[in-house]
C-alpha cells in the first residue's frame, strides 16, 4: 500500500508538483502549532541526556583502553542496552516513571564516575563495568521515554527524536572541546560528564507538566477497579484484537515515526498490549505472523540498514584508530587526538543527514549502503598502504561516512512509512530497527580483529604511530 509523502507525515521533495515554499512553511507551522514548550524542552533533554553519554564513551574509547581494541568499548556500550530492550518491555511497566528516572540517573552517573576514577594503570575491565552501567541506563531510558510520549502527543516524540540526533554531535564535540581545546584531563572531562544526568532529573521533576501522566494513572487505576473478567469470554478473534489496538493507538498520528525515527516504541507497546489483552498464546500466533512479516522486510529495508551499520561502525572502531599521520602534517600535537576528532566529524555528518529528510529523500537504500562499504574498503586500504596524502582528505571521507550512515537510517524508516500497510507499519518499524543494533554488535567483533591486524601491519612496515597512542 503506497501513501503520499504528505499523508505519511513527510514534506514533498523540492521541485515536485506538490512542493513550494508556502507548502513547506505551512507544514512546519502546523507542526509546532499549539505545542507545549515545557513538553518540548523536557523531551528534548530526555533524548539528549539519554544518548549523550553513549557518544562520550565512544569518543573516549582511545583514552579508556589505550592499545586494547576499541571494539571492546563498543560492545560494552551497546550489548547491555540491546539486551535491556529485549527483556525490559515485559516488566518495566510495573515500575513508576519517577522511580525509573531515579534509577537511570543513578546508573548512568555511577557508571561515568567509575570510569573517571579508575586510574589509567588499573584494569580495563573495571572501566568497562562503568560503561555497562551507563549502557543499561540508556537502554531502559529509551524504552521508558518512548512509552512516555504516548501521554504527551506527537510533538513530544518529535522533540525526543531531535534530542537523540543532537546527542551525537554534542557528545563528540563536548569531549573534543574539553580535552583538546580546553586542555582538561580525561578524568576531569569524564567527571564533568557524570553530572549531565542531573538535567534528566530537572526535566522530569521540574520542567515536564505532570498532568497528562497523572490523569492516565488515575484512569488506569479506576479501570482496574471496574473491570472483572468473565470466565470463557476471552478475546478470541483477530478482528477484536485489531479493533482494540486501533482504538488504543488512534491518538498517535501516523507521522510520528517519520518525525522522530525511533520505531521500537510502537512495536513494544503493541506487544505489551497484546500480551495483556489477549488470552491466546502470543508465541503461537503473533510470533509466527511477525516472523513472516520480518522475512518480507529483510531485503528491502533490514539488509541495507544492517550493511551500513556494519560498515560505518567497523570504520569507527576498527579502522579509524589506525588512520594516523605524522604530527607535523596535522593540526594535532599528539596521536591520541586523531580518534575523538574523527568521531566528532562522523557525528556531524550523521546530524546533518538525519535533519535533511524533509528536503532530500533517497528511495534506493542500497546505493548509500554500498557507498559506505566502499568507504570501509578505501580507508582499510589506506591503513595498509598509506596512499592518501593528507589527513584533511580523511576528514572529508569521515564526514561523508556520517552523511551516508544518517541518510540510510532516516530514509529506511521513511520508506517503511510510505510503502508498508498501516496495519503492519508499527511492527515493521520496530522489527527493522533491530538491524542497527545487530550491525553495531557485528562491527564490534570485526573492529577488534581489524584494529589489531592493521596496527601490527603498520608496525611491521615502519609506521609505529598506533603504538605511540597513550591513554589519557
């Protein structure tokens, strides 16, 4: 089932018959009309803080583990969050939001403090424990804040998406600013980052209007008192289930996913709703049906997203640490400065491309994915053969890498919004999002092997710069 861009919540492509500056202005004005500023600010900070520590940790990977493969940090930063997203939806609804916020802030701050206070000469494993704590907080936070947007409307979801997009740029830029430009030590920079979750507390307990959440809690409590199940009157028909789900989710506009591009929320909500409101065994019915849907999504959507994430995170964690040049030919004074600056350029490209979807659309997803694979091949060959004459050309390639990665991400979900039938769209968005986490995990293992191999090759051929990188 195909829908127009406007019906899918997208602006028309510039130059098309449906586009004009008046249309763009009207759409953008309608998007922010009657928006509650306090809600927007709160959810923007939720998205920013929940993701910014993840980026700071990846930017600091060189300083945390030294010559240990940076893929170790990536896996410690991703796997706990990924596992949390798989398990937590089945029990996290029993924990009040206020309690969750306190837990998330405690976990993330404790993790960053543990990383910061562990001396460089101590075991890397101790630092990775701190990374795991922050990752658990990030995974649980994403589930919770996506669920919270249900009570605050589509603008809260858009604000959350904007915050997560800015987290990459701000996190990478903040670490470069603190360590390279201001000259602060790595320990001091990480200690400062440990206090960022305080903004999450302020956003929830001070800025966010609690009225919608309180009314929903009261309504739920009243409904539980009034409802008494009648034996034998289970919800047995798919039509009934679908009708209930449609009624439940009708208040969420269809353009939410294209506005925020964070699809796991609807899928998690749908699964939880089905589990609680149907007496059928969901493992026998919905699992098989969803498995068939997943198979139909693999080649058009999941595979290009998987490829681009494997390629770009292999570059970031396995190849980038070896993209070094003589210091007198670069703007840096030490070899450890290359890695975080590459991370900043990559995040800048991601931020630009994730913000461009209303104006630039890519329908053939394999093109940028294969271009990203080409970037991986090009930079790997340079790490081996040292043929790129200037570090500034590498800067451009890394920025281009970020542009491609962000473009595939946003356009994958936009294509699903336009081409997948409405009744399958929520599941399809959530199922496809597994590709990015899976790609990052695969890249973590590839990156560990590639960094060691590339560094050994360079040392054998007279370039020992990768061995002269000192942890901060």
